[in-house]
């Protein structure tokens, strides 16, 4: 049981690092297996009997289609993800910013949380934590390579604050925000997290 717990924890940590390692977002799925006595279906037998009564017969055909699909990574994600995950184990801010990013993505795109506002709270914490890590907003923007002309940082906060998304947990109702706007927020957050990881000397793909 201890080994299983440690393995799950390791996989969850790797999942948070995966999108910054050349892979896509990685969601771990849980599965409960229930063992029950085996029963065989008699559906085919019943169908044949009903068809015979109606004077019909069942016809089954099969065909084969050749299909090939190929894909590749820019680089092996596991090597980079392991390096980032190792840093997260020893550096708390890295671990937290990865957790916030992953939880926000799961809450919105995979609906892992029943609280419809959970995604925006975790997403806001990404920006908030980065600000605290570097001391203040201006220092964070400099460290992350965000120019003064770049409006993304202020736009990020404006969208979340203007729609009162961060306080939706009080009312239990999350305002409706266009999907493309939310996609943009996630893209900004991912870019900033990647820049932060690079500033820590970590390889980011």
C-alpha cells in the first residue's frame, strides 16, 4: 500500500511537469475494479430465436481498412519531466506553481471539481504566487521577460477581477466567460510558469 501511494504521488508530480517537458497536459484517471461472478449474455440466442419467428435471418459482414497514424515529441518528455519533478520535490514554490497550474486545468477542461469557480481560483494563484516569488508585480514581469508594452499581465487580472471570478466561491455561481477568453488565460499562465522554470535553471520544452 505504501509503494502504491508513493507511485501515485510520483505520477501526479510528473503529470504537473509533463506540459513543460514537450508533452501535452496529462490527466491521471482513477479506476475502481469490481469483481463479480461471471455471467454470459444470451442476447445473441434471443435475437436468433426472434429472427426465426419473423422469418428473418441475421447477416454479419466485416471489412478491414488500413490506417496508420504517427506522432512524435520534440524531445523525450520523461527525461525533462523527471528533472522538473525532482526540482519540485526540493523547491516548494516550484511545486506549488505546478500544482496550481495543473489543478486549474483539470478543474476547467476535465471538470474534476464540482465547484465551477475552482479553475479561476487556482489560475489566479499562479499569477499571485509568481508575484510573491519575485517580490512584486514589476519584478515578476522583469524576471519572466514580460515587457512593459505587453498587456497580458494586466489583462489576465482584469478578466478574473472584472468578472468577479475569484469571489465566485462566495455566491457559488461562476460568471460565464467565453471559451476563447479562458483558453487565452490558460495560455498566459502556462507561458509564465515555463518562464519561471527557466529562471530556475530548469530545461523547458
